[in-house]
């Protein structure tokens, strides 16, 4: 393809600080963002990056220079990740900044109202952008396999709740499973790529599998 321009949107809200037995979600997101940028730059194409929470934290204009790789890495390392999540609203606002006919990579845990998230995604699609979702999740967020007593601390607030892990596991897993299915179903309806990113799995393998699938179907 010619004149390819990618735009990476990275969620740096407080929920991305979460870690349990694996790497932090923010680190996984950073590895993905840097790798995507490297892949695009290596093809002599251009890439831009925007970091957001409930506001735009930093934007890096589109460039074909390799310096953007270091800029993305530096931001992910120094970002405090202390703001609340507002990904649905932010995607709608970012659609204007991204512009038209870009390949937009969204890296997030997507912990927000699903309807709001896809309303924002539709704004990006309306501008004839291609959208790819990288859904970064820690394994324990998907399967709450923790039998002992757990203190749940709200990442984006001051609330704390003491629970028995085995007592909430079934209902939690059911609700989280429904949420994941809806994310996948809504992506399928809109014809956009959805990549589930388990932080216990090597990010390079996950990304390579997706890129190979993309190339095999001739998507560039």
C-alpha cells in the first residue's frame, strides 16, 4: 500500500496499572504500541500516537522517523496513570483529531460502558478509518480464581470491599464473560478486528499471530 498512515491510541487511565501474577497491563500496552510503531516505520510508512485517559495526555504527530518509537516508550514509562477511564467519550473526541483514512490501533482494557465505547468507535469508522482493538486483560480479570479472602480496592476511587474469592467467582466470571462476548460481538457487527491480549502470554506471539492473519487476507 502507499501513503499508509497509522494512529495508535493508548489508554493510560488508572485501571491500566493493574497487575497480579503477570506484567502490568500498562507494560503490555507499551510493548504492543512500540512493536506496532516499529512494524509500520520499518515499512517506510507513517505512525502517530495519542495517549488518553479521561483527557488527552499527549499526542505525537504522524512521522516516518524512528524517533517516535522512543517517544512512545518514554511516555509509557513516565505516565502516572492516575486518571479515570472515559474511553467511550474520548474515542468520539479523538475521531476529529485522528482525521480520515487512517489505520487506528486502540490499546486498552476497555473498562467502560460497552455502548459508549462502540459509539466512539463508530465515529472513527464514519471518517473511513480502519479500527483494530487490542483488548488487554490480566488472566485473573477473566477468571477470578482466588479462593481466599480478598480486599477489592477501587482503582478509580476510594472504595474498598472485603470478599471471599470463592463466593463471588461464579457470578463474577459469568458477568465478565458476558462483557467479553459483547465486545467481540459488537466488533464483529462493525467488521473490525478484535484481538484479545492475555498479559500472561508473550505479547510478541499475540501480535505476530494477528499480523500474519492480516497479511494472509491481504489487508496490508
